[in-house]
């Protein structure tokens, strides 16, 4: 077989980066509008019979359902991503997320359907998690497997930019709705608009995704032999240690982000008394620094190593955990803005190299399954309980306990990164 035949059609860098970025932007937009609604409107609409605190905790429990679904999505979409290719699997993942999100915008509320309403909400949330579980890994591989030598972290950071961009779109949607609509209008029908608008974004994403070709790495893997029959089985059997280390290595990344977004929004508005619009605006400004940190960390990772870049960011997260309680106080909006900016900038520094690092832990024939599994298990064990645990800790012990929780997670992540470096050596960790 000729080299040209093995390589197959190639993608232009602009098309690769656009396809990886737009897909994750849409997926994270869908994911985050639920997170915002889970704090601002779902407690009143789907859990009205409970006290305000209990309703918020019940709403956050449905928020966590998606994180349980994400490893299932990793296994399902990873299976096909490692067998039939990255492109077709990414299209299916985007459709799964899109349909689930639009369905949320059409759901009846508790007043209209009783207990069926929160049950349907949890089911749609499960579908969102399923789609994102398959989306992220494929988008990272689409970027990194098309990257030229020495630029894997740089290419791998483009799908990571989808997280802050998706958050800006979701927070911006609710910010504008709050400016245009009265509270009663928002709770009556306005909250549905961001979910229904996802349909247009999905159509754009599909148009971009359908125009790309399969990655060169996957084409070469197919040329060398048939794909693995059961990727999940082989990943767990032959690379179980990599799954464990990759999972724990992502803990601090996930916990920090959902503390800075979901927990701070709920605590800042419900407990500290800040106006919802003011707090959303502060979060959006902080997310700009989140986005700025991603390429900075990727550049550093390409110059040194992905594990070193994430290690330095994790050390910063530990220090930030010590400062969380003194900064997050009532009556000082500027200080709270500084806290959000610092936390989200650190989030960018740890998130930028994360995808590239996880992809490098696995051989190409198992990479979709392995990288997705580590990333999404970190989400289940790290992010899913974070808003709930932090809300409980703050109510029971105060914000200092939330900071201690973040410090403890940073220590665990640091140990995992050290083990990855010791296991693979510097060469395997370089982008």
C-alpha cells in the first residue's frame, strides 16, 4: 500500500482547529446552560415543594446526573471512535447532546406534570452527559492527531477553549434574559430560550464536522491492522494504571472549575446577597482569564512538558484554596471579582494541557476510549459532587472548609501527576 493511500485525505489546520473548537463550544454551552439554570430557575420550577436550600440541593443532584452518564458516553462513543473513526463518532456525540438540550427546553414543569417533570429533567440531563462523554475525547484527538511535531499541546488546547467560550455563551444568555425579562417572565418561559437556541448551534456544528476527514493517526492505525474488537476491555485490562492516574490527575481541574462557577454563583447570590446579574457579569469577566490561561499553558507545555505545566498550575490551585475564604466575603464585589479571576485563570492553566496529557497516556488504537474515560471519570469523582459538597461544607463549617477541600484535591492531583511523570518519563509527557 502506498504512503499516500495509507495517509488518505488530509485536513487543513484551520479546518481541524475550527471543527474541534466549535464542537466543544456547543457541547459546553449546552452543558453550562443547565448548570446555570440548575442554580437560578430549576429549584423553583421543578422542586417547588422543598425549602430553598433543599430545592437547590435537589437541583444540583440532577446536575450531577450528567457526570454519572459521562463515563458511559466514554465507553459507548469510545468504542466506535476507536473502531470506525473519530469523525463519525463526533457527529453522533454532537447530535446526542443537541437533542437532549433542546428537549429540556420543551419539558413541562412541576406545576404542569408533577413528579414526572423532575424525572424527565434527570433523563435529559443523562443524555447531555452521554453526549459530552463522547464529544470531548474525539475533539481532542481530532486536534492532537492532526498536529505537526512540537505543537501537540498547542493544537490540543483548541478544543479546551470550547469550555470558556461555551460558558460565556451560556452565562451571557441568562444575563441578557435577566436584563430583558421580568422575573416572572424568566420563570414562565424565558428560561427555555437558551435550550431551544441550541438547535441552531448544533446545525452549524454538524456542517463543520461533516466537512473534515479522518485523522492521520487513525488512518495509519487501520493500515497496520484491524481495530481492537473491545476497546474498553483492552483499555481497562492493559492500561488500568493509566486510567487511574489520568483520572486523579484531573481532579483539581474539575473541582476548581465547578467551585468557581456553580458553587460560587449559588453561595454568592443566596447566602452573601449579591445580585444575580452582578455575579454573572463577574463570572464572565473571570472566564475571559480562564480562556487566556489555556494558550499560555499550552505554549509552556510545548516548550517543557504537559505534566510540568499541569503540575505548576496544581501548586497554584493549592495556594488559592488557602485564600478562598478570606476573599469570598459579602459586601465587597471587587474582592469577589478578584477571587473569581484568580481561580478561573488557574483553571485555564491546568485545563489547557489536560487533554494532550491524557491522550498521550494511551496507544492510538485505544486512545479515544482511554482519554475519554480518564477525563470523564475525573468529572464524576471530581466535578459532580463538588457543588453539592461545597454547599454542604459552607453551610456546616464555613468557607474555610471549602478552601480546605480544594487544597486536599490539589494534593491528590499533584501526587498523580508526579506518578505519571515517574511512569512515563519526560519524553512521553512532552507535547
